[in-house]
C-alpha cells in the first residue's frame, strides 16, 4: 500500500500501525502529487491518504489515478464538507472517512473500500462489454436490413446469409456484417 500523509510524525505512526496490522507499506508521500508515477513505480495496490483538508489538487490527483491506474483509495480527513466528499467520491475515492485516521479503524475501512472498488470495477467492465455487444447487434441489424432490401429476402434469410458468410470466411458475425454494409463516404471538410 502507498500512504499519503503530510505530517511526517503522523505518517510514521500510521505506517507502524498499518504494518502491525499486516499491511505492507511500499511508499510514503507527503503529498499526492505525481501520484500515478509513484503508484506505478512502487506497485502499490491500495492508496491510503491521511489529509487534514483534501485540496482540489489532491482530489484531481486521485481522479487522474482512477482514470489511468485504478486502485482503491481510502481518504481519511479531518473535515468533510458535502461538496468535498462528493468531489472525492466522483474522483474514484472508495472510502472517505471524516475525523482522521484512527489505527483501529484502518483495516476494516480498507477492506470495505477494496470490496467497493472491486464491485465498481466489475460494473464498469460489465457496462463496457454490454455497450460493445449492443454496438455489434446494431451493426448486424443494419446489415440484415441492407441484405433484406438489396436481395428482397426475409429477416431470417438475411440472418442465415450473414451466418453463412461469417462461417465461410471464419470470422465473427459482426465482421461479416460490417463487410456487407456499404462503406460510408467521408464528407469533405467545410471551408
């Protein structure tokens, strides 16, 4: 895990508490600047931030981390205004805990954050796969419609023709469907 804490004494105490609870702290940062590079070089799997008052820059660093190197982020803070909490959660923070980091609470909060992060990542993957499947289905439906109009055949016959094309060429149905559709002409740029 990577620990972010601007107070060196507190960071040392937190590190000691985390390691005593069985966690391996691979790096300690004073600020979450250049967080992506530090996560990549350290190989950290979980990020624990103990920040008195998370700044916009800190939240933005977490947003970029979530976009480029998604990891569970647990944020312990002394303050927690609604807008600040909302911004942190939108940035991908898995847990926002107010009133600072108490050693006894770290492990259970971290475990919940990791589970929440994994569930969120699974939903993102499922959404991406669903969108891809729907896009492929639209292409297949358009190709069937094109074949039905061009050959004056039924939907079932158009589907069978697409399947035959795909099987004959050893490609997926969507590839055969793309090849059936007329190539769209590029529109010339406007002057």
